[in-house]
């Protein structure tokens, strides 16, 4: 397991994280762009929570290798969004650790249920969510765009 630090996002992380999100999700959200200003707006919003994964090294520069965003949707319902681990670091249980830490934070904030949506073809994500106790709740045909089916999963934080 590679040494990393998971922490809450800071404004100084916005440019690097926006770049990471744009690289990972940019094609899915055309013509929307994940920008530094969009991210700073979301960081300031009290119902958006972000955690980042930082490499444990002393070098300055791009040390953020992962991010997760959760939105507090209702009084006791949250949704996981924008989960990314830099492809060079995938396969090191970083996403699992990131999701677990976010779930603990959501539970501490009084959330009862957490949902997540992912592309039906994203087998690694579906497998990880099942491993973490999420269950399939719905299947949406061409939910966001033509030819892209979405699976929604849920987990109760009890």
C-alpha cells in the first residue's frame, strides 16, 4: 500500500483537482468544463464535501492523486459524485480508502443513506461499490445521453 494522506480539500487544490476532473470526466459532460472557478464555488457551498488524496512526499507541485465529492441532497440523504484516482495509482486501494473515509464523514454529519451512480459498463466501479456494501437500486437507460446506461446503488449508514 502506497503512503498517502486523505484530507479535506483546500482552495489551493482547486486548479489541480479541476484539471484532474476535466481529464477524467470532460468527454462525458461536453460542453461543460470542470474549471478552477467552478470548483472554488463548490468548495464554498456547505452541502458539497470534498476529500483529496495527497502523495506523502516532500516535493512541491502536483501531489493530489485522487478526489471524491459528496453532495448532501436532503436531510439524511447524500450522493457520492466525481470519484477519481489518477490512473498511475489505480489498483492500490486508494479509491476504497477514499470512499470509506467519505462514508465515515457522511455518517458523522447525520446522513442515513448514500447513493452513487456510475455507467453500467464501469465494471471496476460497480465491483468496488458492491464490495463496500452498496446494493443496486436502479438502472437508467440512456439516462444522461444516448447510448449510456447508468446504475444507481445505495448504502445505509447504520
